[in-house]
C-alpha cells in the first residue's frame, strides 16, 4: 500500500469525525499515541509495538489530511533524495552526541 492510499483509507474511515474534532484535538490524540508507542518501546513487546506504530501512523495521516497535506508527496520532497541535511544515502552527517534528541 502506498502512503497516499493509506491516507485515503483513513480519510474515508474517519474524516467526518476528524473534521468535527478539529486539527488541534487530532494533534493531541496523535501525541497521546506517540506516548503509548514510547511505553511499548520501553516494554519491548512486539504485538504492542505493531499496534502503537499503526495507531501513530493513522493519527498522523488523519492530521495531515485535515490540514490538506499529501503526506506521500511531503515525505518524498523531504527525504526522497536521502538525508535532507547532507543529501547522502546513507546519511553522512556527524553523529549526534549521546543524550540529544536531534536528528
């Protein structure tokens, strides 16, 4: 499945609810799911990881759709040629010091 197809599937399933909720609350739901994903990473259970990754992706697709962003197009623009900073595949940027949360 292409990203665009996934976004369409989410639109067909949830767009009415998403529009009623609005982008701010949809973003908050997505952040909540990211927190659940981090818990699953910490717990290390594969079934939890798969579920939480899927939930984060679904909420990301919903939010992008609400805001009129074609996520597949945006991703390809940003990452289609490799690392957006150095342009290489694999990335040749200097390593980030341990403890920093920057890519």
